[in-house]
C-alpha cells in the first residue's frame, strides 16, 4: 500500500514531534514526513507557529522574575515528568 506523502504522519504525531522538529532533532526522514504533512495541514502549521512563538517568548523570561512558588511548581512539574 502506498501512502501519499504528508499522510504518513498524523496531526497527533506532529504534536508529539513538535519540540524535536523545532529544535532540529528529527531524523531526515521524520523531518521530511512532518514537512510534507505541514504542506497539507493548515491547523498544524498554526500549531507549529504558536509553539515557536511560545518558545521565543518564554525563552526570555528572566529566572529572577519568577516567584519562589512559581520556581517550585515548575521544578516539581519537571521532576514528575522525568521520573
């Protein structure tokens, strides 16, 4: 069975791969598959752009601007996610 280029990756898979895609950590084949999907899926293009803007914006939040409570909450969330 032949899969149309761009249909070999689902929207759900794009969501799961978004960070690796934006950071350039996908294999060449995965990147091509995601980009083929994006050529056919406007909602996923919007999602990718929203993620890029979020990363760009949050990447500039000075650590000292966070309250102690916010730092603790974030650290706990990261610890829970990685365990």
